[in-house]
C-alpha cells in the first residue's frame, strides 16, 4: 500500500466516528453515563453536533456536546 493510500485510509477511519442522530428538545428527559438523569433546557445545533444544556437531577446544570457524551433519551 502506498503512503498516499495509507494516509487516505487513516483520514477515512478518523471520519467514521459515532454520530448521535437523536434530536433533543426542551423538556426531554435524558440519561448520561456519569451525571445520571436530567431534563433538557435547550438544544442548539453546532457544526456536526448539538450543544445541549441539561439540568441534571443531582449534578446541577451542564452544557455538553451530544456526540461527545453519548446522552440518550429516556
């Protein structure tokens, strides 16, 4: 495999990360692996991700990127 082919393969591998396809709206209940359950306060699309502000039941309010944290609706 040539150097160019190797570089192209690495670039393709990096671009195949998991993307959260769920949409979030104010009032949605979500589950986060560390922070637990919470309620979505706001949701704003940003690039290929979504900035979600969540009021967690026991951890306060956090602003997190949906793809990075892998939050799930409950």
